[in-house]
C-alpha cells in the first residue's frame, strides 16, 4: 500500500494536509478508504505536531510560507 500526502491549503495562520492510501494494480491506482485531512495551526504546538507527523520536506515547504515566528497563540 502506498500513501500520498497533499498540501490542501496553506495560509499564514494554518494549513491542511490530505492523506490518501492507495494500491497500484496493473498500472492503475485504486484508493483504499477515504482521504483523511489534518489541520495544523501556525502555533508552537501546531508546528511541533506537523514536525512529528510529516517528513522534513513538508516542514520545509510549509515553513517557507509560515516563516520563523508562529502567528497563532496556543490556547491553554
């Protein structure tokens, strides 16, 4: 089974990543189950969760838009 992650949307305040699982049979792709979406806020905890959940290249891409400083304050 293969996994495809797609950056659904991104703003300076947050982003959404869509994950699809699929198999390839005879050169054709068949989706397994429904796509899942996870939203991340541009906060200290959102950045930590994003880093935990996705490979470095996703983090680098998103941090290019978000910059060095979170724009959302975590709720306590």
